[in-house]
């Protein structure tokens, strides 16, 4: 008996920001790319949920940063991590 394994590697795309959350345009661009690869409506639903949650977190990150910049550290902490 023999076993022959292999791996197929795809492309990896990494996008980061510097001291800010993602813009709606950046999130939409990544979400669109994922949706176009989706095969089922359930998969599209999962993609939309993921990117909508990311948009919410990104907005909270921007709000926390603004609060900290303006000396409202306690308020920023209340927004959570």
C-alpha cells in the first residue's frame, strides 16, 4: 500500500491598517471578492455576517481611538476591545 499526498496552495491576501479600522470601501471590496467565490446562499450569508461584524468592530475601533486621542480613556474602555 502506498500513499501519495499533496497540497495545493492558493494565493493569500493580507490587508492591514495603521491605527484605524477598515473603511466601508475596504470591507466591501474584500466582501465582494468572497461573495463572488461563494457557491451557495448559505455561504453568501456567512460571508455577509462576517463582514458586517467586521464593519461594526472597525467602527468601534475608530470610536475608541478618537476617544483616547481626546482624553476620554474611561469612555474608550467602556466600548470594549
